[in-house]
């Protein structure tokens, strides 16, 4: 998606993607809670529904239009640049938009294209993680996401224990929906 939009619209696109993800999770939680509460489906059926919708999403994604140009592949000015260290030194310390590498115009083999793509990825990796702010943010994001998934998975197992100890209806879908609604 980011290859299709201008860099100036990245924040807007990111907010749309995040809102769509949260909304999808909210609707899934509400629907699953309703289906189970009204005895229209059991948990096994929900697993099949999840598998089917994931397969459908994969099939739909295969028919989306392809990206005609990319930072790493299908670049119209594609070619070899003299050295990755030269490119790294040219971009090192630059804030905001990074300078694009200058390419020599020549026809490249597929192997050379992949090699250039890996080299550019490595350079971008070095540039991104030599910035202490990006490094701190990345570590914080990884820890927070891991903690979130750990708690979420623990809570789902806890709901199983609650179900075994009582004959009342479970509302884990409603709790998850409430969480998603509050997080919007």
C-alpha cells in the first residue's frame, strides 16, 4: 500500500489501516460473541469460520493490482551503484527524506536485481537503526506487542478455566469488543 501512495500521505494511510484493523477486530468480537451466545455456532465452528475468512482474504489479496514500482524492485532507474558504503556515507546523518541512490543505466539480470535489493535493504536497516530514537521505539514496540499477545493468550486460557468452573455464559467476545472500542 505504501508503494502506491505518496510519502506525504503515509500518516493518513497508516491511520486508515490502523482504524480498519481495530474495526475488523471489534466486529469479529461482536459477531463471535453474538453467534456463541445465541447458540448459532460453537467455538469449533468459529475456528472454521476464522480459517475460511483468512483463506478468503488471501484469495482476494492475490487479485489486488500489483505494484508497478518499488523502492527495492521494479525501479525504473534500476542499476548498479558503485558501492553500498558510498551510498551509506552519502545518506548518513541526513534527516527527513533520504537521498536516492544514483544508478548507472544498464540492463540487470534477476540475480543482480535481487542482490541490489538486499544491499539496499541492508543499507536502510543500518540507517534506521543507527538512529537512537528509532532503536528505542522499535524495542519498546516489540516489548509492548509481545506483552499484549502474552496477556491476550493467557486471558483466553483463563476463560476456559472459568467455563469449566461455572455453567454461566462466557463473555470473552464482549470483553474483547469492549477493549477494541475503548482503544479506538
